[in-house]
């Protein structure tokens, strides 16, 4: 790491009188207050999409039963393939030893 000289320059202190005029401060406050009011009046995204989301996520009568049956079949299929592969690898280990 490079060694640098210490900074000796003194910065000017902050002077709020040079920052904004009274008119500018008043305008800024007015615009900021209007923005806050607009944000308060804006509907929340949760409220807008809540009904749509609930409708989309509610399971249908027959479709949910079919999904449950499909999950059950997938579990059985997974178990059958696991047992088949286990038996195959046991056979491979038996043949190679």
C-alpha cells in the first residue's frame, strides 16, 4: 500500500444560509408534502392483487383430487425405481467381488 501525506487542507464549515433561499426551502417542503400525500392515497399492491392471488391459489375440487392421486403415484414410482436401482447395484457389487 502506498504511503501518502496527511491531508492538511481544511474544508469550509457548512453554512446553511448559503444552502437554500427561503423560497426554495418552502417549495421543497411543499413538493415533499404533496408526494407524501400521493403515497398515502395510492392503493397498496397487496390490496389490489389480493383477490386475484387468492382465486389463483384456491384448489379446485376435482383438480386437487387428481393432483393428490398423481403425487401418490409419483411416490410409488419413485420407491419402485429406488428398489430396482438398489438391487442392481447390489448385484454389481456381488459380481465384482
